[in-house]
C-alpha cells in the first residue's frame, strides 16, 4: 500500500491534524451499524479520511436490508443495478472504489444487530472495537446497540434525521450519559375507536387499511401455518403465555362484531373461503368488500342511529364523529374494482394460486363477479363496540364478557380446525410482507382502495396513490442536505475522539434547516445513583398525612450506568459461591433472584439450587445455548440488602466466563 501520509491521499488530514492523528484513524476498528442514507454518507467520509486502512485497522458495516428503488434518490452510493442487492455489500464495494486502501479492510455483513445475532457479534467482536457509529432508523435498535456499548465500555456516535431536522450525540464511556438515558415521549397515536369506527380524517382510514393488510395477508397466514404445524399445542401455548381468551378465539374464528356476516380468522382461511381457484379468490374479495363498506356501516348505525345519545344525554354523533353511510359495490367504479383486483391477487398469492394472464383486467373480474352471490346481512345488537367514552366502553365490555363462554368456544373452534387440517395434508400459506415500493405487488393498491372507500363511507376527502404511499408507509421526505450535515458533525466528534480531546471539546447538536436553527450543547454527564431516603404516602386517599420513609443504599456510592460489578471465574461457581462472593467482597446480602422466562418470573435463589453450578441454573432457566460462546454474561434479577437491612441498588452484574 502507498504511504498512508502521502499527499495524494491523506496529506490534507495530516497537514491539519498531524500524522499521529492520521495513524490513529488508519488503525481504528470502527463498527458502522446501518448503511442507508446516513450509512452511505459515513462510509464516504470514512473512505476520504482513511478510517480503518492501517495494518491494525478495520471498518465493519452491517445492514440486513436490501436496496430498493426509492433509496436511489438519497442513498447516493447505490445505482439502478444495485436494486434488490444487499445494502452493506453494495456500499462497501462503492467505497473501496473511492479508496482502494479499504480493500480487505471494509467488511460488509448482512446481520441485524440484535439479541438473536449475539453469536455473530460476540464478546470478542465487541471487545476488539475502537468504537461504534450508529446509522439506524429505529429506536429499538439504537437502544440495543447502546446497551452493548455500556457493557463493553465503547464510545458511540449517534445521529438521526427527520425531514429538515437532524441531531447528533456523542457517548463517551464514564464521561457522558448513554443514549438510553434520555427517551423521547411516545408518539401521539389516534384512538383505536376513531380508527375502527369513527374516523374523521384520511390518516385514520389509511391506518385501518394498513392494519387490515397486515391482518389479512401477513399475520393471519403466519399464525395459521403455526397452528397447522402445532395444532392444540399452539392454542395452549398462547393461553399459557397469558394471551387474552377473546383474542385467541378471534384468531381461530374471527369476531362477528367486526366481520359482520363474513367468516374470519383461521376459519376464513381453512374452511369457509379456502380457495381452489383464482375465481374463488375473486369471490372472497367481493364478500370482503361487502363486509368492509356495507355491512360494518349497517351494524354501526344500527347500534348507534343518527339520533343516538351518549351516556350523558348529549348527541352521540357530535363532531368530530361523522355519521357514516354504506358504499354499495359498483363494478363501473374504478376504486371499487381496484379493491377487488388487489384483494383477489393478494389472496391468491398467500395460497400459491397462479393468477391468470388477465389478473389486472377489469373486464375479466366483472365477468366473474356476475356469478358471485353475496348474502344479505341483518344487523344485531352489539355491546362490544367501542364508543370513545371510557366509562361506557368499560360497562359494555363487562356485559359482553359476562355472556361469553370462551373456554368452550375455543375448544370447539380448535377441534373443528384440527379436523379440517387433517384433511389438508401439506397445506402451507405464504404470508405477504408489506412493501410499499413495488408498484406491481398490489400492496398499495389494496391499502389505497380500502382507505379511499372507507373515506367515502364517512364523507372524507380521498387521496391519490402517492399520498397514500407517503402516509401508509410512514415516509417523511428525506433531505440529503440534512443527512450530509449531521454526518459531518458526527465526523467532527470522531476526530476529537481520535485526537484524545478533553470532554470540554465535545458537542451534541440539534438542527433544523427549515428555521434555520443550529444548536450545540455540551454532552450531559452520566446520572449518578446515590444513597438516599425515599418518602412515600401508602394511602393518599384516606391518610394523606401519613408518610413512610425507606433508606435505599447505592453500591458503589455513587455509581453510574457505566459501572459494573464483575464476577471473575463465574464458570466454575455454584450459586452458593456467588452469594458468598458478594457477601465477602462487597458486603452485600443477596436475598432474592428471579428471572423473567416468558410471562412468568422464575425464583432461583432457593435451597435446592445453592449447590448447583451457576451455569447449569442459567441454562435450565433460559435455554441450553444461553451461554454458548460467551465470555461475559449480564446477570439480572438479583436483589440485595446491606448489614443495616436497607435495600441496595447496584450497577450491572457481569459474569466473566472465560
């Protein structure tokens, strides 16, 4: 390789920051999580700075996603010929072209960073890293990476964009708070009663349409496959995990209060509407149309007529509620036919039925629909309908539950379905995973048609396909300027880390190009857990004047999220050894230990376990492979008190297994 400090490649970095800085960048082992819009910009910057090109250096990038057509406008390392290929592989190939010194140094992986891939991203992987740069698009993944960085004491550079807004955060071991220390308030969501019964804007209609797509074509087929494979054991597993009995019954046979005269759940898929031909799929779609846009509206207005009053005597149909009217099927209406065509094709897909060449021809569908007989629907009194009035809904739900014999109905439905499955050897459905960017997969056609027909029910404005895609796909237009700017800010923090700057030099940033606003702030120090006295009022209603005090000790006092209590040699320890270790080394009395296994808390600190190996206890409770290949394991669920009997809060307990 050429001299790393040759003016033709890294001379500008060396001249500004010095050759020592260039050497640190070159020998850094960086883990980039994500190679989308942010990831592409980071990789480009890293290639230009010479990150990871040295003898000891490495640049690992992982992303389990593939390149989609919609990515090409903002994820600039990708081209048309990359569509459907791995994002991380394509991005890595592109930056190697930019900087050939990255050949063999830029490692592309296709694994999601999650608990399920801890055998891939194992202890050795994390321990050998210099640090981590996040380029993620969801909070759950960010929080997981944050926890890994806490465990292995690695610095983390975090960033994100939202339209014209962008932010960055620098996380330094022991010096700053971690990403998960502060969380945004939950996003405001529309009430379920508004989405299902009382929509008053097109977003509510699109929300229902997306939910119905997932239910009909993704969730229900997947759960049916599980039932076919496991039978009654699948039902028993749901009930044992604490699943609501009404929900279990709904999975098996649907809910007539919602379906209004049409079969639902697995009964719909395996019994009532099991298709043998594409024409059967068209028949199902026509029945579904009647259920969505006619019968459900009749049912709702039967239970809540136009002159209905609420529990306080006021008109029930007061704004923002809109009184709905049925939308009868019209084969000459383009939106009605769009629904039928999309629903039929998607139904055929999950059953593996090959569609005819005319599967998009309205004339073909019209000819088949002429022979489809849709039965009349008679509305009925329904106490389970949600009104949006919490007190009234609770009363109605209690009345409905009192009449239900869920155990008998679940047993009957399960037995009937098992008998049906026995007559359908080898049946397996193919769930459809929502993909907004493929115009020919019928996904957005179904969602757009359902939402617009639902909007007609309630007299709301309809939307075109592009608007439907933006809203249903939760797409916030990405701005390349915001992406480029925030990755630039993050790379400035990277240079400070490599330059071993004092904490006072680092900055978090919060920016909005639309205002414009560019705000910098010092990173917050990690919160300290200290010994304290906590006051509480056990009975604030009857005795608000009575207070209780509880002493809570911190060990060490103080400590932060970065601190750990390590247990060396844990591989050969018994539970008694572990209890003794905390007593002798730290003066802590372990009085309880429980682990969450499924929906149950399993108590482990008991007499029968004291002589058992700690590793055996963990493997019995959490699975035989839980410790496989691990050097470190975070032990959760242990409660301590001290010699004075006070509750003690401790940092993470880490078992050293190798």
